[in-house]
């Protein structure tokens, strides 16, 4: 057996290098390719009769970042592997370049871009690591990378075409109010003049309630929830005076007003990915003249990975409940 120092140079453990101009070039190329793919998806989705309802699915938030990372990693590690630190610097730089591109082209707003980074950053880093591992720590080296191109294209096409559908969710919030149900009941139908919110999440442009009004308190009467992005029209579906109110939602206004430093934009996720179905209030009389008030909303969303975006939708639903119910509590308990 030949000693290790006589082995061909390609089989030795390669020296690692820090982030340099090659990595910067790789980040630029990777972000351009990823941006082009994303732009084509947005263009296709904007065309009539395409039937594409899953723009914000696995393709956009998982495959495109992974592809971007693989391209970036292949270029930056083609001759010499980079350090782990350089990998994450590259992933961060690519994210920044993609974010700037999305804002400059008007494809997205600052809020959505910022919210997506916790998903896209590690996925891009994974893509860079995979390319680095294939080029320098596997067998067959570059042949594996090139032979994987058809598989990458197939997985990407499947992730883009696959539509998991809407995720249904029910969110409930409960508070205790120092007052009887009879005093709370009218506010479930008429609640105007809500103060401006102090919750940070509503300062991002996400819609919040300004008040409610109704045409009556019986089944079949209309009810309306006034949001900052429009009015949510409802129909009263069930009533037990001072105990229970349920209403069906007829339309869902835009879920937010996206912000962009360059344009006035209205991306589809404002109106096409979040739908409210129904809501209800339950009042339970407690000893001492108190009331347990529980508000519940049923909604669905079509944006993936669902577990991640559900963290935001659940938080928004809970904060909207708390905003209204705390205001009712304040008015009922006012001297």
C-alpha cells in the first residue's frame, strides 16, 4: 500500500478557506438563478386560467432556496471547500440579495420577506453544505453533482405542482370579566371606537379590528366586523341571549397591507391564502357576578410549511380576540 503522502492530490483532505471573492460571485449567481425561478413562478401564477393556487407552497419556500443554495455551494466550493463559517455567511448574503431583488422588482413586501428568512436561511445553508459535501467529501465528485440535476429538476417540479390544500384551524381565547353576562351581551353586536393597538404584530400592516356592528340580534341578521383592510360581512347563525352567539363569515378582507420601499404592491398572499369561516362567543356566569367569555374563530390558510406559518396565523387570531375582548372587559368594568 502506498503511503498517504504519495496519494494523488485529489484524494487528500483539502484545506478549508474563508469567505472570499469566489463566494461573493457564487452568492450573486445563486441569487440571480433563484430569483429568475421565483419570477417565472410568479409570472405563471399571475396568468389567467393557470389553475395555480399553491404559489406560497413548498416550491417557493423550500425548493427554490435549496436550489439557490446548491448553485451557490457548487460555485464557491468547486476547487476548494469553504469553512462552516463561510457557508453561513454565503447563506446570509444570498438571502439578503434575494430579499433586495424581491423588493426592487415589486414581487414581495418587506414583511413577508422578513418573515420567510427563518425558513429560507437554513434551507439555503443546507443546499450549500450538500454541494460542498458532494464536491469534496464524496466519491465520484463532480459526476454526482451533474447526475443529480435531473433529480433536482424532478423534485422541484413536483414541489411546485403539488398543492396540499388549505389547513383548517380553530383558535379559542378566554378571559374573565368582572360583570354579568347581561352587561357583556350588547357589546358582542355593537363595539365601536376601539383604540389603536399597542401589540407589535399589528404594526407590521396585519389587519386588525376597528369595531363591530349588526342589524339585529336574531338568527339571520347581518353582522359586520370592521377591519383596517375592509369590512368582514357575517350572518348570525345561532343565538342564546346572554349565553351564546355564533356567526358565519361571508367574505374575508385582505389579511394585511404589505409594505415595499419602492412600490405600492398587493401580492396575492394578502387575499388568497387566509380565509375566515365562522366565529362564536360563549358566556358562562361565574360566582360573584363574574363572567367567563370565550371567543373562537375558525379559519384556514394555504401557505407552507404549514407548521411555521401557523405560528403567525395563530398569534394573529389570538391577538385579535384579545384586542376585542379586553376592550369589552374595560368597558364593562368601567365605574
